[in-house]
C-alpha cells in the first residue's frame, strides 16, 4: 500500500476552504474512485487526470486507487481539483517523492496535460497564507493575481510535467507575468461633461458620490436618467488597497477578471428579469449575486418598476446591513454588499407623467404597488429628472467628472478621519448610535429636523437618512457642524412629491 497527501483549497461562497486530497494505492482490480462529496465535474476529473498523466510521459498505476477529499461534509465543486488529483496519484505511485510538503495546489487539466485557468486564485492565495503554507502551485495565467498576496511563493506552471519538475527542484518556476493594462484609464470612463441640460441635478450626484448614499432617479423616458447613473462611478474616489483586494477577489471568484489588481470601482446593471437569488446571491450551490459583485461600487437598477417584487424585497436587508446571510443545507454563508444603489424609474406605465399621462387609475395604482415602499425608504437622495428645454440642451454643460471628484475626495477624507477605528468608510454606513455621536448637528439643526419629521410624517429611518445626507453636505462644504441649512438641503434632496407618496 502507498499513501500520499496534497493540500488544496475549494472556493466556498467568497472564502477559500482548506481541502486535503489523500490517495491510497493498493493491489486489486484497476479502479479509480474519488470520495468525499465531490460533484460531477470532480468525478469526471478521473478521466482527465488519467489522460493527462499518460500524455505527459508518466505511468498511470494499474491498481486500485482511492482518493479522498476531506473534510467529507463540505461539497466540492468545480474542475480546480484536477491538478491536485494528478499530483497526489503521482506521489502515491512513487513518481513524485517528498516534494509536496508546505505547498498547496490548484488547477484544471486538459487531456494533454496543459494546466488551465481556474476561478478564485486570489481567495485561494489568501487561504494559503492564512493556513501557513509557504508555496502555491497554480496555472501561470493566475500567478499575477495570486502574487497580490504577500508572504507566499507563487509557482505558476503551464503543463503537468512542468509542475512535477518544479516540485522536484529540477527547474525554476517561471517569473510572475508583468501586469498588462486591461482596464481603461479614468479618462476613458463615461464623463459627466457629456450631460447637457441637467445642471440642477449635479448636486444630487455629488452628494450621492461623496457620502455613498443611495440615489433614486425618476422621470419620463429619454430624459437622461440612465446617462446620469452611468456617470456616477467617474465621481467616486479611488479604492483603497484593502477595497481593491476585496473587489479583485470577488470578481475572480465570479470569473469576471483576467488577473492583476482591479483598480476601478465595479458598476453592475442587471436586467429587470433577474431572480432574487441572482440579485443578492444564493442557488443550489450558493454563489455571489449582483449586489455582492457591486461591492464597493455601484448597483444600478434601471426600470425599477419592472423588477419582480421578490427580487426587490430581497434587496432590502443587504442595503441596510451591508451584507447578506444565506443558509443552504445547514451551512451559513455571509456575502458582502456594501454598494451605492442607483435606481431609475418612469413616473407611470406609459412613461409620460403629469398632463400627458394616458394611464388609468388602476394602471397607476398597479405601478406604485410594484415599487417597494420599504426599499425606497432606504434611498437617501430622490430627484425628478425632467425634460430639459431646448435652451438648456444648448447652453448647459455639466462640469467634468475630475472637477467634482476633487471635492468628493476631500469630503471622503474628512469622513475617513471621523470614522477611524469604526470599520466604516462613509456617512451612508453610519449606524444609529454612531450617527448620534458623530453627526455634530447644532441644536437649531436638530430642531429643524424634528419639525420636518412631524410635518412630513417621516419614518424613523427617513429621519436618520436626512441627517446622514446633511452630514455629507457639511463635509462637502468643509463645515465641522451640521446646520439648519444643511438639514433643509438634505430634505430637498429626499422629500420630493413622488418619494413621499411612495415611501414617506
């Protein structure tokens, strides 16, 4: 009997879980059995591993081979176990002696022995460091991504025989590929200067970007709601190194990134036919949803009234908590959802609104029912996007994004100093307790806010959100305290007629 063990990692949600791949080879009828709650892709890996070993010039043992994936209670999914399976068989059969100590392995194999790319290399590298391994062997195409994690040696390979030679010490691993500029520069993003005739809406976008506040744009079709929303990311401040690592890990797990560090904040715009699990995460094998893929960025819901009610209701708690908890098969998975929500909607089914509306009273009632009042109550800034006049289209040109971004970055820096040690990054994330202690509102500002609360029948949540927006307005103005003027400006950005009729 011959025994060997290889360490690997499985991506579980947004985290990497340690897996031990054990191989036992003994005399008996030739068989290759994989146990340990493996899915169909891993069971099919037996044929890929057999062909890859033979085509790489090694001998596949004609004995009884049993491979165990431990722990047995964790479901293993995906083709990333191919390379660990091949190496553990070679080690157990004596063709790879004592070279797997202190090394984790991940990778998919082709029938010829080529090592193919896998998802979640950054998450795996973080798991390797967390469990104290010194080396990570993985596909060379993912080496640059894994190299973002310090304190581990990244061994990138392209062939099975190359992996064996590197582990034996017969050849040096290839250097990590240099970064290639796959993302467009800041100047190539949609810029706010493309917008004409809507200069009155610029303050709302500036406040949403400066404080991370959710934004609701409503108005007739063709007035520029989508155009404004798609230019919000160009106003957001650059990501911190920690945020960039988080976004890179999430995009790698979802297979949306080719390698290296993601430098731009994500912008996700799902279609209105998306399911609740597609929006917030879930499924039979739980995977991140659009809200998680927009973490530290913008989640844009165009035509909000066309989304299904279950999908919108599922989004309420993630917006409030900054995370979503999914329970499947006695397993609990927590996915991050710190997003800036931007929603856009027409005023009625026909889209015309006001005097040109052709909808019946029943149509209007049905339209308002499809807009979730509790969801809209979690939106801080609500503005009407009307039709600009011909003169406004001709003469009004919005400022460049870079001009506004300077003020926004300065406001974010003030928030960072104020929130130091809390784990929060912007005013929109303030809890009720922190809001009371850090808002620095004057007595006159509190009096103005309570008067608005009673006059407009605000919810307690709406009361707090106006104060958060007022704190952001004060930060933009470089004012240490929140004054009544800031309260009234914040109320004007939230309490338009449509939002009051739907959310109050």
